[in-house]
């Protein structure tokens, strides 16, 4: 597993198009890639492991997970 984005300063988060309420600047989010595993497979695993927790999103080349207190899903 490779963390492609973790903690970001607010300026960098804005520059890369991060959400205004992103968990990256809080140090509570990671974008990950698993070598030779499609992000949809990674997302499916995380959804199974954490069915009622966290923010879990799938993008074309990575999967996002954050430690928000409410459940959120996208992608």
C-alpha cells in the first residue's frame, strides 16, 4: 500500500482542489493505492471492514479514507 496523499497544509489542499472541509489538513485522511489492485476493490474491502464508519471514497487511481465521526461514501 502506498499513501499518495496524507496530511496537507490548507494552501496545498486548496491548490490540489481539496474539499473546503477536507480531513487532509486535519491530519485525519489518506489517499491510498494498493499495487496491482483496482481502487474499486480497495473501496469494497474498506466498505466491508467499516460498514458504518469513516469517509470512504473511490477515485479512478486511488481510494480515500478519513476518520470523520459520521459515515460518508462517494465514488
